[in-house]
């Protein structure tokens, strides 16, 4: 696990000093080593910070050159099947001088060109410069576990694992993008290739980008996508459980490979418990598990369940108590999440990552199980609504929707459910996890963003991702994989763990498991109107302790409502009502705060505004200038 940066230019000699400064903002991602490389003509510069996991020797230093001297790579991530790919390449005549997965990528590219990406089973963000072709390749793994930001001005391209590295360049813009801001306030994250900063993009999951040094042309294309159909096969339900068992066990086996200590993030939920079960099965050593507790906070404290799983599999189990005083972490986390997300579970994720890092460099987690196998409440709700919505005449739906919008303030329990029930498909699927609807966003941004810029584009974007003809469940789970998973969950885990120099691996996001879940598991074994994670629970009944409640859904979450009554509430109010918080309408903010104190559920909305405001202050991000029609780049890159 590492941090990567670089710049390529059509016609400018680049500064290696600038790239070194960019690189060193990512020291937390790679504290073990550093490297930088400049092409002979000075038009390509690559930087790397290393967290040593495989082949801890100096032979693994990056940027790395291939044996021909024609390819240079800077790579963040892990290729879990690198040993298999290496054997294939050796049979084709390739030779190797290191034991690293990085060199395997270089040789795979020499053999298969861009098609090499489909042969890699792993998580990665990489940049590879092909000297003969004068081409820079950027690529991101199928699920989007590893991040990659970039900006281009038509003559140059700069990229980095984290946005803060791009900010090192004085020419990098620091103005809010109004469209991306609209998305953030709608969902609490910015999906797809958008970024909250104007002129910067994210490379989407499963995509590759090429930059031509001759012309400056940029091409972005998908090299992988989710299965769009469920194949019909003759497997019985039990045979399908056995196939899931085999795939998950092999995925965990591959992700246990490391030259450093490995642990498991154990929340006590079904996903992390199954990962623990598989780790105990495939490991020859006693495994270590880690969890965070919230004593006295009822359902938020999952430690009894995590402890039961740990005892069942005889793990070396460590617990950490989370306290409300962790409000002090929020400015630090706003600095680390250099494109903010509104997910408060970043706090316990960071705390448990910090705990694990004392004893391990790699940890396995349960992320992806909900998206793949239908684990969220809305995966059942969309099916309930599909049945109920047909009984409600459209005029009645419109009237009920108008009444709900007018009479139920933001934060009223059940408001989003009712708005979804009164919306036509697939807009009902989109509605469930909206933080602020269009009207609420207009009120919130009244002083800074003209109403005509807030048109419902975020809702339309997600609705367009729902494939016509798919069942509501397939639409919902596919949408979650393409948005919430990659742009919230995986961002949360990557930034929190990397702040601690900890590598987190997600066995459920092995592409074989993803393709199995979306391409070979029928809806009735994923989720119905009354049950969720049906196939996973069948496997869990075989492997997990019988005392474990398999219908719980919690994970690493904060008791936000309770904490808001203390230091958290005071801190949030102080930040959002200060004179500096000039992006939001103060009357609307005070209304949200008052509503929370009077029983409305606004903590997550207020947390979204808090993290956005702290981020703006940390990085000096300018407000939206709706009337500006100027060049994004004040100076050429580099």
C-alpha cells in the first residue's frame, strides 16, 4: 500500500522538486520508503511513497523500471494473484529480478498491453509510462478500493492518490464546483468522476485513462463493469452456498498473503464474522481480531457479538472503547478526507485502524457484503414499495408527495420512505438515502448558489444508472455498488486506515465474488421484501456460533444522537454558526440544529455540513462563483 503522484506534459520540462513535494504530502500512505523519477526529456515525473507489504527489501522500491528500461511504474495497492500471473509470464519467457507484484504488472503490460488489467485480481491505483509509445496509463481497480485523482489542461496531466497532493501545485484551483456541491449535499459524497474542486476529476472504478504526450489527448474508458444479467444454471441452493464458501475462502486466503502481520476488523456483523471464519480456516497461525466498543450505548455497542465470534474461532481479540471526546479528531479527519464525505463512521474506522496498526500492518474487513448480497434495509423496502406503489393512483401519489415535502420537515422519521413510496420507479430507489432534497438544498445554499443551478441533477444521475428492465433489487444493489460503496464506504476505509499507515483488504470485493453475486445469484437468494442477505445467512448458519444474531445490521457506527447532546453538538453548532460558515443560510442551519434538539433526525445532515465547512477552512477552498466564466488553470501544470 502506497501513495503515488506524477505529472506528464506535452511541451514543458517538469520540476522533480514539485513532484517530490507532492509525494511527501502522502507520507502517511507510505512511511517506509520514497522514490522519484524524471524522464530524460523532462516531460514525465513520477513519485512514490512506500508501505512495505510484499518483498520488504530495497528491490521493491518505486518508481520501478522494467528490464527493457522502457517502462516506468508507480503503483498503489496489492495484486493478490501476482504469483499465478508471474508463473504464466515465466512460461511465456519473461524473467524477473524481484519478488514483487509491481514487477509482475510491468511484465504483464509488456505481454498483454492494456488488456493486462483484466488479468489482475487486486486493489490498485497505478500509473505506467510507456516510453516507446509516449503514453501514460492510469488505472483503477474494479471496485475502486484505491483512489486516483487527476487534472488536465489539454497540454499536461497531473495525478495523485489523494487530492491534497495536487494542492501542492500553486496553479491547482481551489474553488468549489457547484455541480459537485449539489451532489455532496444530496448524498453526503460526490459520485463518479466529479470532484468538489473545480477542474479536478476522479478516475472511476474499473476504468483506465491514457494521456498521449504527443497530442495531449486524454482517453478514459471502462475495462470492466458489473454483470448485467443473471445467468441460469443448474446449481441447487446448497450448491450455491458451497460455491460462495469456496470463493470467499480463496479470496481470504489470497488476502492473507503478506510479509508483515495481518489482522481482522471484526464488528460482530455477519460480513466481518464470515471473514474471520475464513481467516481462521486458511491460516496456519492464530489470527488477531480487533473491534471498537461503545459501552452504555445499546445497539451501537457490538462488542458482545464480536467477542462471541472471537471466542468461537479462538482468535487473539483486542477491544478499544470509543469515547465522545473523539470530537477532537474531527479537524484532523477533515484534513485527511481532502474530498469530504458525510459518513460519521470514519471516526470509529480511524480509531480501530489506529488500534490495529500497533500490532499489524494489514487488516481484513467485511466491506462489500451488503452491496453484493442485499444487506441494506432499502433493498427490502424497494421491493415492498414495488408492490404498494402500484395500488396508489398517480394523482394520489403526487398529492401525497407534495404534502410530505410541505408538512414533514427535513429530519422527520419516515420522510424519505414516504417520498420514495410516492415516486415513480426508479426515482423511488434514489430517494431513500437523500440527505437534502432539491428544495432543502435551495434553502440551505440560498446566499451562495443561485437556485437555477440546483435542478435535481444528482437524483437524475442515479436514476439513469438504474438499468431499465432490471428488478428493483438489482437496480438498487447495482446502484449502491457504483456510487455509495466506491465513493463513501471505500473512501472512508482508505483514508482512515492510510492515516495510520494500515492496509485494509476487502475479501468480498474479489472480482470473482462480485461477478458471482451479480451474475449467478437470483434475487430470492439475495434479498426479498422481508429478508436480506439470504445466501450469506445460509453460509453463516454453517460457520458462525449459533448464539449469534444473524439479522442484526450495525457495523462500526457512532451513537450520534447521544453524542450531539454533549461536546459534539456544541462543536457542530459553534462551527456552523460562526461568521466563517458563509456558504450556508444561517437561518436554515439554526433550524436544523433546533430540529435535532426537538427530536428530528438531523445529526447526519449536520455532520455533512460540518465536514464540508472544516474542509473548506483547512484547504482554503473558495465559495462557488456562479458568474465566473474563466480558465480553470491560471498557469500550465508543472
